């Protein structure tokens, strides 16, 4: 899955060269261009929490959202979503450590192209991914929703927080409720300088980049 | 080898042509089945974040075929609405050219382009999105197709009575009053149809012109450009079809009619060039950062040969050729010219799509997506050929088996002729 894209940039000249990384999840805009463009209302904005989500059973795969999104967060399933749709897990890393591909290390575990939270490798119907539809980052809606059901608070409790936030080893990502003035993210935004990407489009993205 | 079907003589040439089209259709069907089985990965498309074009050859042909149907309708409508006698003999043919291109082109190319063609009806039911430009494409296209069917039927009814009586559905009154009634209905249909036709092409332009995320597309000129180049390519196609049916189906089409069509063409090409010039000048003079990449790609970059062929070969050279009355009356020159124009407008569609889909906004110095590139695969080319073959097949069968040709009218010979 490439739902979160990471820009890589080299900055400076020799000898002061550094590499900068910039993650780009879906922006979950307040006024999403993709929702306006989608002809079937498959792409919709969830009223309760403001997440911009896709109904895979309505999507026709016209890729208008891919074209309309200024941030290019949409990914189309060009083939049956399996390991090598965008990235060849079999070949990648082969002979890197004198061994086979990634699968040799991963073994029978859930492969990286499937969501470990909703997919079971042995039950194909539980692999919620389809050919010919558009997917994108959901802010791990399934984790947030199941966490809230258990009474957990997104952004505070691990089980109600997007996977990228809890796995980031340097804690570069923070998640929380922007409407709540006492949430961790609201406090961070009050304290730190921030900017949002491509603000002049007026989409009001929900992803803030702290500087 | 010649036999008759439904009272129409089938020649060897006709059988050869039909078989040729069917072979093309079969090849395309094979390619399309591969694409269905494996997904759109058989095409050269890719998402823009990974440096590709999410909309490509299929959409180019889709909007191209929407465009070429404009000419046929324009000619038929002007014949009925403004009583242009010159165009009356070809009005049924023109309506059918418009009808076939719009009936075959957009639906089939969209079906080829969709990731889930089995859900194609979701565009209309159960949850269409009235905020999406695609919704209005659907609405206007459906109205347009219905209108063209009605127009074709009414303009042909008189001949259906004698030749294909079952198609008249009982309305086989050939009295003077009834024919006059037909004329009035045709006039009304053309009157209602002109705004619908204009909106079909405008809405097609707005699919792109309203999208703010692609720097080159966001332009109020998109609708007029689509309209003008639709008319140019449409009339060019009509000229081409007229010459072909004259040569191979024995239609009687007067040289004056073709010359008039050519004159019409030479009036519309400058408008088309004018709009293109405004677009390029505005973008180029303002030289905003986001616009410059697609513009340079178009003018001097990888797409430059196609762009300059579009401008010189597809517009300026035909314009010069059509300026000579001698050439306007030569079938050979007209065939060549209309083909040049058709290729030129096709390239124009290609350029518009490529300048949009391949270029996304970079994040103003923060970050940038990889540069885009796109090459169609053989699957795309075959499916495209297949759909054009289907359109050609349908048009051929219509021209062969329906009384499309206007019966010869008994025109009183003018006195001048007798003096000669």
C-alpha cells in the first residue's frame, strides 16, 4: 500500500547535504475536491468525524477523484490487489542479505499489501480490497471507530489511533481531535508554528505540518 | 458474388469491408477481455503520484467522438431550422453521422476506461452526484441521443414508408399535410436541439475546465475551445463521410454542397485557432510557475511535434488549401484536407488531456511528484481501433439498409439551361 506517500528531497550542496522527508497522507479536507467530483457519491465525507472515505461498492473506477485531488492522494487498483500491484515484494530485497524476497522474511504473516486489522489471509472475503476501484488513506477509520466503540480516545490510546502514528519510531506524527481545544493536536497547533499544503486551493486540509 | 438482403444488393466489396471491420472488432474484443480479466494494469495508465496519467487514450477518444458528432447535427439543424436548401439532401446522413459517433463513442470508451464497467449504471442510479460535471455529461448526452433518434426518424419517415414500412410504426401517412407536419417537427427538434448540442460540448469541456487541481485545465476557455474544435472536426468528418458514400455507395451529393461545407469549415478553423492562441498567450505571458511546465511540454518539450502538427498540419495548411475555390471542388483534395483536420483535432484532444493529467501541482518548493510520462499499450490501441470499427460498422449498415439518401427531387429545369 502506498496510501501514505513520503516525499524525499535532497537539500543543500556538498558538503552540507541533508535529506528531508515529508509524509503525505490523505488531507481529509473540509471541502474535498474528490467528493465534489465523484459521480456516484462513492467518495463521501463522513458527517460524524469528518473523515473522507470511499464506498468501494459504489465506486465505478472512473478516476475523476484521482484527477481532481490537488494532493494526488488517490490510488487506483490497476489489478487485483496482491503483492506486486505497485511494488514487487517478491523481487524487492532479493539477494540483499543473501536470501530471497521480502516474503521469505515475512513468512505466513499478513503480507504488507493487506491491512492486518481487517484482513485475514485465509478468508478472502475479509480482504477488503477490490480491483478497479480507487483507494486512499482512511486515517485508519476502522481503528478509530473500533477504538471509540471500546471507549478509547483517538490520538491518546494506541488502539484508537492510526497505525502510522503509533508505529513512527521518531514520533513525527500526531493525531487527535481538532475540534476539541484540549486535545493534544490543538495544543500543539496553539504552541507551534504550522502550515498546510496548497492552502490557496481553499480545500482546508486537516493535515498540519509543524515547522 | 452478389446477392440480395432485404432488397439491397450485397457486393463483394461490401462483404470485404464488413469482414475487415469484424476482424478489427475481434482483435479489440480480445484485448478488452484481457483488460477485463487482469484489470486496467494492461493499459499504460498510472496514478499521478507515481508519475503517470490516470486519464489517457480512452478519454482522448471519448471526448473526440463527442466532438465529431457536433458537425453532423449542426448541418442537419441548419438545414431544417434555417431552410438551407443546400444541406437538405445530406441532412439525414448528417444526423446519422452525429448519432452513430455519439452512440458508440462515449459509452464504449467510458466502459473501456472504467475500472468497474459492470457498475456503469451507478453513474445514473441509485446515487448520482449532481455536483459532479460527469452527471451533466450523462444528462445532456442522453437528451442528445434521444433527440438525434427522433430527428433521424422524422427526416427519414417519408422514405421509410416505401422502403422499410415496419420502421414507420404505423405512421405511414404520405399526404401533403403530414409531410408538412414532419417538417415542422424537424424544425422544432432542431430549435430545441441546438442548445442541447451546445451544452453537450460545453459540459464535456467543463469536465476538465472546472478541475482546479490540474494547472493547465482550469480555464474558462475550455468550453468554447471544445465547442469550436467540435464543430471543425464534425464538419470535416461529414465531408469525409459524404465523399466516401458518394464514391462507394453511389449517393448523389452535389459538388456545391461539399464546397459549401468546405467554406463553412474555412470559417470555423480560424475561430478554433483564435481560441487556442488566446489560451497559449494567456498562460505563456503570465508564466505562472504551475502553468509553465505543461506549457513548455506542449510548445517545446516532448509533446511539441504533436502540438505543432496540430497547429500547422491540422489547421493552417487546411485553411490555406480551402482558400482556393478550385480545391474546394476537388474530392481528392477535400478528402486529404478533412483527414488532416480530423487528425489535427484528435491531437488537440490528446494534448489537452496530456497537459492536464501528467502535471500536478508541486507543493511550492516543499516537495514535488515525479515527472509524468505515458505511452499507450497495444491493448489500448486495439480497444480503440475496435470501437472505431464498431462505429464504422454501424454507420455502414445504416447507410446500406436504411433509406438515408434523399430521393431525387424533380427540379424544374431553369430556362437558362435550355438556352445553352
